[in-house]
């Protein structure tokens, strides 16, 4: 299976709506590794590694997010897979 790494940035009403927690839950459900954190500009950033189809499923989920979120834009920057990420955490 093809493994990939992606940096995802989510813009919109995505802070204060349990976006990070919900992303962590979805990532763990999918079995991908990485982290998610709030950015100073009000967006959320997520670095994720795993099988391509699972990473793409998380990206698709990010386009809607949890109830209460209003996602305006999702951008994805593909990076070289390293396998260095373990588990999925919320960074503060």
C-alpha cells in the first residue's frame, strides 16, 4: 500500500468547536499518525502520515469537520513519507 504524508490547513470557524479533538478521533479511527493544532490566525493545521486512502479519507472529513465547524477552505501540501510520526496527538 502506498504511504504518504500531508500537511493540511483548515480555514473557517474551526476553533472552539472541538475540531482538534474530533480530528484526533477520526484519525485514530482511520489508523493514521500525526498531530493537529490551532494556529494563531484562527485556522487549524494537521500533519498526517499513513496509507494514501486513509490520509485522503481524513482530508475529505476535514472539509466538513465536526458539528459546529464551518469550513471555508482546506489546503493540502504533500510531503515525503518518513514514518517518523507515531500515534495521533493534539499539540497545544
